[in-house]
């Protein structure tokens, strides 16, 4: 009986920590989403902030500080474990994917942008087949198809435009498409680096974010928007506060994400992210009074039913390698075996 009591206590403790990490992920990313929408669509003293790359730079610098602190706390080497040019390629796709994500909010609503990320499955699968010769099971393709159809139904049956520019939704969709292609490429290249160079999660996080910050600065200077963005920050203290909270919430979410993935595996994390998407969309509609139709609600239900089905099926199956070791330090499955695009690592924000 004492052994059974100890096991029950251990289970309760594990459930408590899992819930704690899950609530941390959801709350920090909901705050991140609200701030993202506010910064890109709301005016500051009658003036809109225009430089999305500047926000990317701020987020990446905050992530660099976090990565250094975590690497030092784990006594990891701060030297680069992979060639710098490989980090640079990932950084380029990362910066411009994030920029497209921010820019899209000028033309489409936040719920559209959030739901559009579900389309990421198809690009990730295609890039995985092209770059890593991966194969996927019929269940993966069916879930991806359901998510794609549900997202399409949502986009075609109600308002999708942003409050900033209600007449350029098509441009917003193009930006979302560019984001999906670039972000899918980013995650595929990161997987390949984990496999080929045995990089740790914090080593990748450090160098990718450091080079991403450099790419952002060069882009800002090259386009002549660095000093105007800096001046805007100085002239509008409320924007500075929002930008600081945006970066802080992004970094805080990384702590909770990595903790949950390490302790409870990728499938629990995937389910948490599904809940996060639902919460973010609902909070956005309530907070910013966005309109939604009955058919759009149906589309959302289709999308999240497919995502939750995948998560539940995975957690009901026998424990996988993802639940036995940290996700970002795992070995990538050998070529030719079926892989799942839904068991992705911590997302970049």
C-alpha cells in the first residue's frame, strides 16, 4: 500500500506540473497573440507602427538572452555545434517567415492568421519529403486534409479582413502563404541540423536567434527603417511597453514549452497547442469585437476536431520515444520510416 500511495502521489504531482506548464503555455501565448494584434493593427497617438522586422529583432534579442542563460545553467558550451552558414540559412527563413506573419495582420484578422498556421502541415510534409525523404501515413494525410478543408471553409464563409486595411485580404493571404512556406522550410532545416550535428536545443536557439537578430538589423538598415522604428519607439512609450511585453511573453512561453516537451513529450505539447489556438481565437474575437459567422464556427470545429483526434490517438497509443526523451534532443527517425508532421517541436514565436 505505501508503494501504491507513493505512485498515486507521483501521478498527482506529474499531473499538476503538466497542468502548470500547459497553463503557462496557453496564457503566455494568448497574451502574445493579443499584443501581436494590437501592435500591428492599433494606432499609437494616431500613428500605426509599420516595421514588423523591428519586432522580430526585439523578439530574437530577448530569445538570445534566454538561450544564453539556459545554456549556462545546463553547463553547455556556447560554441557553435554546426557550421555558421547552416545557422544563417535557418535564420534567414526564420526572420522573413516571422515578418510575413506580422505583415499579414495588416490585411487579415488575427483569427485568420492563427487558423492559417494550420495550413503549415502540408508545407512541412512536402518539405520533409523533398529534403529528408520522409514518408507519411494515410492517417496523417487525412488529418491534414480535414484541417485544410476546415480552414478553407472558415476563410470562404465570413469576414477575414483586418481593421487596418479591409480591402486587401488577398495580399494578406499571399503573406500567409509565404509565411507557411518559409516556416515549413525553417523547421525542416532545424530537424536536419539536430540529426547531422547533434546540436542541443539551446545551442540552436542561441545561434539561430543571434543570427536572426543580425539579419533583422541588416534588413532594417538596408531598407532605411531602423532609425524611424527606433524613433517611433522613443516617441511612443506605450508602444515600447507593448513591444517589451511582446518579447517577454514570447520568451516566457519558450520556458514553458521546453519544460513541457522535456517532461511530458511532444503529444501532450501538441494537444496543449491545439487548446492554445482555440483560446487565442476566442479571446481575440471577444477582446477586439471581431465578427464571426455560424459557418466559420463550423469550420473551426472541423479543424480542431481533426487536431484533437490526432493528439488523442497519439496519447492512447503505446509510449513513444518522444515521451522517453527530450523532443529537441531526439534522433530523427531513419529515412523511409513514417514520420508525423504533427509531432513538431516547440514553435518559434
